[in-house]
């Protein structure tokens, strides 16, 4: 069964850092764009960043540029999101999505930024 | 405020047809294909339609998509109780160099 499993979420103070991971299984990971999407409590979906198959292209939403870094390791079928300088407004469920049209989604990992 | 505009809510009775609209601009819907996602509260989103009109395997043909100019729409015919969910449109925006989502439409089956 195709599966994406996120991990690394948790409670962190403002200004802190977290590294999210997404492990893919039964999924031809290296052939697809990969994306992070977040959803704040009670809010809609918000695209965060995506990365090309070989990592040569990366795109970020405006408010996370310079703070978040997306990366991937095709040998490990894994996607990452390094989040630095976290703000309260970054609190959300973070989903990993795979495919050019985001056709596969993980169940998400919760990030809470609070003092 | 979302770059793509969707009505916040929609409703219908079982068997009816409901249409959800998604309005954008020339830098997104006007020049890019649109995808639609269904999200049952408490669960991850699920791809429903891409690009514009194609359904992934397993999505009933009661769901159909269309696009014209800078707008797109999702139609659900033969409405069923299990269709109650939040629906999001999304596309790539060439000006922002990023994906943009609509604010979501909460569908209630009365």
C-alpha cells in the first residue's frame, strides 16, 4: 500500500526549531515532486514548500522563506522540512504530499509553537 | 484571504446536484490546471480531480470538474451523505511561484 508517514512534530517555543520527516513506502518517491502543506486548527489548507524530483528546484511560501528548508533523500525515500525561527502562526498540522498533483498524502504531524 | 475564491459553504439533499465554484486569475487558474481535494474533518485531504477534469481511480463518476477562463467548478451529482466534507481547489500560481489553495467549501448533505 502506498504510504507517506510524517514525524517530528511537537511543542516548541517561539524562535525554536523542528525538523519534520516524511517516509515514503510503496511509492516511487524519486520520480515525483514532493510537497509540504499545513493546516492551522479550524483553517484551510496552506501550501508551504515543494521540491523537484532531484532536489534542483525548491519553492517556498512567502512567510517561511529564509526560515524553512525543504530537502529530500531519494536513497532513503524521505522528505524533510527544517523549520527554524518558529512563530506562533506556524502552529498547524503539517502534511507531506507526493506527486505532481499531490495525489498521495500522509496523515500529518502536529506542530505547536507556544510559550 | 485566499488567492482562489470559493464559497464557504454549500448544501444539498440526497440525490441532488451541487456545484462548487473556484475563482482565480490569469496567473493561476487562467494559465494552469486545477486540482480538487476532498477532506473529511479529522482526516488527510484526498485528491479528487486532476488536472481540471480527470478523476483518480476510485473516485466515483458522480464527481466532475470543469474550467473556463479564470474559474473552475466541481459538480457532485447524486449527492450522498458520505460526500459531506470540505472541498478545496488548488493550482500553481506563476506570479507567486507556488501552489495556491481556495479557502475551502464545507458541503453539508441535508
